[in-house]
């Protein structure tokens, strides 16, 4: 597939890295030539320096025979115009744009065939807000990902010694504790090493366990690995930008929310916009301010300013002052490496959270959902099974008969309103939705081919 990416920022770069390893023809366009030179030294891609909204620049990038344009620059207007030019002058079939400004997003009529010709609209701030909210809804979860229209969730949790009945026991004993409910233990990371568990695999303390269950069963399954934790109530948000505002708006009806912002004009806007949140002006990395606001009574402290350094420092400070759980939004990979395993409970990479939304629409085949796990080293994918039994390698076969790579496992099948967990070894039928966990994303094409037998897109 020939793909043009506009914007060599963090999201554009992360996307290019993902797609370049999957044998796509990638061109990335940015106005910053120095940034592009650094990228070209690391990846086998074509780079073009220039304004990606200009017809001449797009033509130099190969727009005349491109399959897809992904506009993820930091400028909404450039992304909008680029999609219009790509459609009008070059008839690029698929156009994806990142739009961040709420005044645009508030008017759906701006996007579509009769307006800006954007096939897929990505709002990173909303994706990140939803991601953080799910973590707040499930205390002690490390990651919570949605599948099948929010019916199912894949949850990562660290098993604690003596924390639940399954710790120290085999995976096959899980149904004993779930009564009429069901769940699938999809993968275990033990001291950083991935394991696709068998029925006899023993859950050990400090294992990072990924399990899939229906939403209403998540808390029960979590209690198999950790002590039952009271629901979060008090949320402290550092940063009143787009993400902080969206997060406070999303949470304030159900939680006690405090939000702190340095900019006085922004503080005034927040006070007008929010209905029940406590809005504070100040620096979230000031010890005296956090102490005066009783941060030690906070259930979750979320640092979501636009500055990595502020997020790291304020989260560390809040943790040392007694906040129960702290999260920090961190964009720079080098900073993520630096703080991993330290006092910050959860680090959130905006590019890794956003990348799944983009890959859902970029990947070949009937991909419904893509989620990035473990900082992009693994993926969870939901896809539709196409084809007929006579020519398919999957339809009519039990899960254990399917020749998956050793690094992949089918966690579950969704058939209409029914969920069939993988350990029951069900037979796959046409139009099933399968949820696959892939511990080595380099094997994605091999997995896709299995479920898209005979499709010309793999030629």
C-alpha cells in the first residue's frame, strides 16, 4: 500500500515506524527538513520537505497513485486543506485527518463528501481522555481496552501475592471461581518476557496478566489476582488544556474532581465551562499548593499538561505526598524509559494510545479494532472473518486447528450477541469477529492472511 503521511511529529513518526515494518511504501512530508533527515537515517522511507497542503508538494510525494493520505500535522487547517487537495486534484481513495480543535469537531457537517472530504476523523485528545477514564473506572488496572462496541474489554493487571484465589494456581482453575461468567487469560508478561499461557500455566506474584471479559464481569475477574479495591472517588487533574478539560468534563458527574491550571485566562474559561469541578490556579509541581489541597487524600492524580517535565515532576511529587495512584502523560520515548518501573504508577504515551485508532483504518482487511500493548511491542486486533469454507483456512475449523504464528493467540470470537472464549475451542464461522493477541506485531500480515483467504489486497 502506498501511504503519504503529513507531519513528522510524534504521532506521524510512530505511525511511519509501524507501517514501514509491514512492507508498505511510506512517504512522510514535513516542513522541518532536519527532522526528516533524522527519520530517513532510521527508516527506509521517502521524505519530502515542504507544506503538505500544497498541490506541488503532494505531487512530489507521489499523490497521483497514492492509496491513502494521513494528515497528522499539528495544524488543523493544514490537515483539512490537504485532504481537500488530495481529493479534488489527486482522487486519493482514503483520507485520514487529525483534528484537535473543538470548534471544528463540534460541527459534524464540516466533514464528509459534501464538505471537507475526510473519510476518517481522529481526535487524539478524545482518544486519550477515553483511555484515562477507563483506567480511573478500574482501580489497579494497568491498561483497559475496548472491543466489540464496548461489550468486551482487555485488561492488564499485576498479580499480587495473596491478592486473589488464582495467584499461585493454574490458569485452568479460573472458571471454578467465576460461577456462570467467563473470561480468557490471553497473555502473561513475567519479568518482561511474554508468555501465551496454557491451561497448566501457574499465575505467579508480579505477573502482568492480560485477560478478556465482558464489561460487567471485569471487577470480578480482577479480584482473582488482587485484593478488592474500593472505587475511585477523588480525582486531581494537573493541566487544564484540551485533555484536562475533556477529562474533567467526562468525570465530574461521577467523581469529585479538582483541576489545576497555571494560565489565568484558561482558569477562567474552565470555571465557566465546568459545573461541579473545583478549579485552581497554580503550578501543579509546587509542594505547598498540593499539600494545601490535601493531595494525600487523592485516589488518582492525573498529570496531563503539554509539558512532559511538568507531568513527571508533579506526578512524582503527588505520589511522595501520599496520592494513592498517579498517572503521567509522557510524549518523549526517552522519558518513558527513564521513569518506567519507578514511583509513577502509569505512564501514558499519547502516540501509542492514538496509533491504534489510526492503524484500525490503515491495516489491510476487515480490521475493526487495533490496540497497541506494551509500548507498541504487541497488539490486540479485532477483525471480521471473510470468505467461504471451501477456500478458507479458518472457517469451519476449531481454534486449535488454525495455523497461527506461535506469537499469536485467538482470545475470543464474537458471533452476533454471543461471546465464545478461546479456551472453549469453538469453531469459526463466516462473519465471526475474532479477537487476536499478537505478541510480535511483525507477524501481522501472516495473521491477516489467515482470515482474509483469497483476498486480492494481499497480492
